[in-house]
C-alpha cells in the first residue's frame, strides 16, 4: 500500500532522544492508530549485518539484508513493542548505543534506505499511522497532512536518553551519550540521501523546556483533535 492510499498519516521527525518515541506511542494509543518506529528498521538492519558478519560499508549486501529482514513487531502492554529478528527476541539488543551508532552508519547508505522504503509505506493502514523517524515527512510520507519536527538541545536529549536506558535496566554515561548524540546528529544531518531536516510544511516543536504532556497537547492540537 502506498502513501497515496488516503490513510491519515502523522509524521514525527527529529534527532535522537527528542522524545519522538514516547510521543508517538502516546498519540498512537490515544487515536488507536498504527505505529511505525522506522529507526527500529535501521537498528535491525545494523544488528542483522553484525549477526551475519556483513561489513557496514558493504552497501549492496547490507541492502539485501534490509530488503529481506525477517522481523516481527509484537505490541505489548503500555505501548511497548517486542521485536523479533529471525525468531529471536532482540528488543533490548537493538536499543544499545553500539547498535544506534551502527544504525546511523547503515542509514547513510542510499541502497539501504531504498530497500526499506516500501516496507515503511506498508505500515500506512486504516484507521491511521503515526510514523516516527528522520525522513517520514520529507521522503517516506511526503503527502502526510500533519507533520511535526520535534527537537531539543543535545544536552537535554542526552539526559533523556540516559533515563530511558536506566528504565530498560541498561547502563550509560551521560558524557559519552552526549558525544555520541552529537556525532550521530552530524552524520544524520549531513548525509546526502534523506538528511535529517524539517519538512517545509512541518511544525517545528522545540521541546527542551517542555514536558511530554505539553508536547502531546501541541501534537493533538495540530491534528485538530
Ligand atoms: O530513532 P533511532 O535512534 O532509533 O534511529 C536509529 C538511527 O537510524 C539514527 O541514527 C538515524 C537512522 N534513521 C534514519 O536515518 N531514518 C529514519 N527514518 C529513522 C532512523
């Protein structure tokens, strides 16, 4: 199914740690819409490459892995998603900073982005889709009627990322997370294909001093709900 199928789509793009994941889960739950965590697809591609011993700069082979990812997303309580890759639960494995870094590298490969395009568009199903990513509004769902670009300062995002890791029982060091966030922003924003930037018709929400509830209010108002 393509983006022309008239299914309502809300896109939320922005840098890592801005709170997109949480906001998208809450909005999807409120509206009863489907949820696309496109970052998970890049993380899964990076993990699959590692598992199969494929070098991250081997664009053709990584794209083949991306195209044929054997993945299942199983919704759990409270908006959480269990992620199964090749029959194995990798929900935690794909959330490490190590895999995040590798995901950012495979995401810079044009053939990989192309390989994941139709898989992402297939998520647009009735009654609607909340799409979380970096290029949802600029590339994947350009006709989406409602686009948000959610951002926050790098320092604030590092703090939020550390909190998220702790909640998942994972360790982290705020200084290291901050330097990884800055590196990842740089890579995501400067790549040639689908660089991270707000769509021309996106509402930019700077959330450094906002609570999740305040962001949620802005999104729901923009949606006209
Ligand atoms: O949102 P995330 O941290 O799970 O994303 C992991 C990486 O995937 C991130 O560095 C950028 C990349 N990504 C992308 O290039 N395009 C998307 N639509 C989503 C994520």
